[in-house]
C-alpha cells in the first residue's frame, strides 16, 4: 500500500516545521494489534531507518530501526519515559499523548499528537503526525 505521512513539529519558540512523505508501507492486524511499517527517507533525516507503528486500542508505540534506534510510547494524558538512540548519542525523552485516532476501515487514517520533552533540556516540542492510505 502507499501512504502519505505529514509530520508537523512545533518547537518551544512556536516555530513549525512541516514535512510530507509519500512512501510504501505494509499494514496488518494481528493479536488485537495493528501494525504499520514504512521506510524513512532522506527528507526526514532518517534515511536507512524503518519506522513501525503499533496500536493496541489504547496506546501507540513508534519504533525505529536502522540509523536511528528508538521506541517512543504514546499514551493519552500520561508522561512516559523513552530512550532515543542516535549517532549523536542517547537521549531520554518524555512523551505526553494529546490525540490518538487510528481507523483502518475503508483505508488507513491515523492522527497522533503528542508533547515531547527532552530530559535535561526542558524544552517542550509538540509533534503531530497524520498518515493516510493513498488509493489508486
């Protein structure tokens, strides 16, 4: 399947950076969980990385493998500690879920919004991700 992914990142000063990625993805439901996997691109700065989203009806895990290895857990209205491994080092981050919408009937539609706080920095970033299946 083909998907369109729109990411918006609003930094602590209010500046918004938006990126749109068109890519192939795989999707499946298994054991009451939904899985969406796609390859990141040079545009995202994560070339050589696969992203896997796992939804269990309550929370979303965003796992990245490759040039960046991380596991972000998004839970509505809860602060969750996460480890983010990059070629520049290991960062501890907290995510606070603000919106989780996951629909897979009649095509994939996913909207995620969460706050991201890097430990030691204290700066809060708001991340919004929209994913939709492109029908041919």
